[in-house]
C-alpha cells in the first residue's frame, strides 16, 4: 500500500537510515582510493600487465560514469530504497569477486561490475536524504555528508596500505575488497528495515540508447589509449579513437530527437547553452583527467620507482588529504562568498605550483627523496585542490535553471568520472611510454622518476588550462548547488510518494 506524505520530523528511524546510506557512500569513496595504494602489489602478485593495472581503476570509473545518471533515474521510477538495496547487494557481491579473483582478467571484470553497482547505489543516497528529511534539517545532513567525504579521502589510502602490509591470513592485497563484505551485508540487512521507500511522482523515462552510446564513445577512446602501447600503437587504435568522435555526434543527434519526442534525454543538451555550465563541465572533465593521471603515477613512482612499502606510501599522502579537507571547508564557508571564482582560479594555480615543486624535488633528490621532503608539494597541491573541489559544483550550477538542477548535478558527477577514466587511460602515453624508453636506455628505477616528472608536467599544463576555462564561470555564484538542488527537489517532490 502506498501513501503520500511529507517527510516526518518525529521519525527517529530516519537517522538510522541516514547512517546506513552514509556508510554506503563512505564505502564507495574508500573503495576508489583504497585500490591505488595496492596496485603495485597486485601487479607483482598476479603478474598483471600495465594495461590491466590501468583497467582495474579505469574500468570502475568508466562503468560508474556510464550508469550514474541512469541509476538515479531508476531509483526515481522503481523506488530509491529498492535500487539502493540492489546496488549495495551487487556492490558487496562484486567486492567478493574482486577479493577472490583468480587472475587479472577476472579482477578487471569484477571491478567493472563493482563500478556499475556503485552507480545504482550512490545516486540514491542524496535522493533518500531529500525524501526522508525536511528542508530545515538538510543543511545539517549535508554537513555530515561533507565530513564523510573528507574522512573517506584520508581513510582510503591508509586503510589500503595497512590491509596490504598486514597480509591478513596470507591474502596479500585481497582484504582491501573483502572488507566490504561485512559492511555491505550489515547495510543491506539494516537498510531493508529502517529506510523508507520513496519514488518521484513525475520520474523521467529511461534512455538506454543514450547510455549505450555514451559507453561506446568512452570505450572507443579509452580502450586504444590504454592498450595501444602494449600492442605497438596499431592502426585499429587510431580508427577507434576517430570513431569515438562519430559516436558522440550520433549521441547528440539522438538526444535532440529524444528531447523532442518525450522530453527525457539522458543528457539535457539545453544546459550547454548556459556558458558557465558548459565551461564548468569542461573544467570538471579535465580536472578529473588530472586526478586520474596523478594518483596512479604517484603510487607507481613511490612503490615501484622508489621501492617504498604500501604503508610508507599511504602515510606519505596524509598531508595531502588533510590539506584538501581544510581548504575545502575554508573555501566554501569563508573565501568564495567574498572572492567568488578567484578562489577556484587560485586553487588551479596553487595546484600547478605544487606540481612544479614536486617536479623540482623529484629531479633534485632523485631516488634518495624522503617522505618529509614530499610534504611541501603535497600540501600545496592539497590546498589548491580543496579550493576547487568544494565550491566548483556551486559555480557550475549557479546559472542553471532550477528545473534542470537535478539533471545538471548528475551530469557534473558523470563527466568527472569520465575525465578520471580518460586520465587513467592516458597514463600509458604520459608515464609508461617514458618509463619503457628510459628502461631500454639502462636508467633502471630512475626511469620511474622520469615517467613521474613527465606526468607532472602534463598535469601542470592541464591545470593552467583549467585556470583559463574558469574565466567563463560566474564571478560570484549566487545560489549554492545544494540549495538549488534542494529547491528543484522540493518543487518536483513536495509530497514524495512514500511506500
């Protein structure tokens, strides 16, 4: 039986429901970062190729990006609780498959499944919050969500390092995935009891053709970039990359036709007529690209090039994570209201400065560099990243019509993940190509330092491009992204259908 009612403020179960969905969000955030620090161990133990190492991370990001918007829409149509529980069950199963993977191919396939299940689970988190909590309580809830994001950023690398170093029951890297099993099972059991079902009264239709076209376009670009080096850059790789442009053109034409037909496209193309949104999407994409390049090459540089343990590499990254969290809080609360987009631009330049300091230090100290000597560039980069990541969504959404805020938010998250997947695939070009060439010249482990410096120089150039793109953002965002998304949600779901 279904009934229509506003969120109940006297229902204490909603706080238990919040704890469950926040745990799931935390599990996803940690799972993205926990893998990086274990990749060298996985490569050593399983004999994985460099392409497979890239796919372990890029496959997750690609599946997550391709299905993210559809996951949210499925929740609106069939029920957010139902999709959340389905997603967390699938995520837990995929984690088990990752943990018990018999070979690199099975691990890559399981990671792709894990990313797809995360795309069903994660969009329901904020939707459940909107349907469960009244507007006056959402500020507190979003504050908690921000704290969870910060905690996930710090916890993931450290947890991954500890689980890998401890080698529990001789399982080496596998506990980084198996740890999700008890958490996922508990969330599944408790969530089925305390989360209230809700649906959107006017949910849009699915656009499966759009999902297929987006996925094909990304695969046609990512696959040859990832595998091209190992296959000697064959002709078919360049043909695939050219085909990705054609597929994008077909996607745009199809989305226009679908908009005219039923008004429920996967991508709301009218949003790109808003200059600040179009520029913001470009910023999100290339920013994700930088992150994809940096974190993978940084891990390989420390553990393979410098020969550090997973634990030492994880601890080395703590100043970066703390700096991101501190700068993110200050930027939103204090700086952006006063200085607007200049804060984001300062963040891009600060990140570029940190990257260049890292280039200098890696060259100057070589294989003898110490963890404490990396603290300066990592803190500078972390502060810059914090100035960008927290207020960027606000800036991108500030001029978007309220009725499209939900679609715009989903698209922002999607392109960030797509940029990340593209960055991970580019590691073959900007890192492994250099390492391989210098290895052939007899450079030994120093080749990884050269590859890392090459990656950093690419990252610095891209960050300067991000700085320039940010001139198209509004000088001072007028309406916060969370407020605008909440307003759109309230407008469309003033009386959510509670099941």
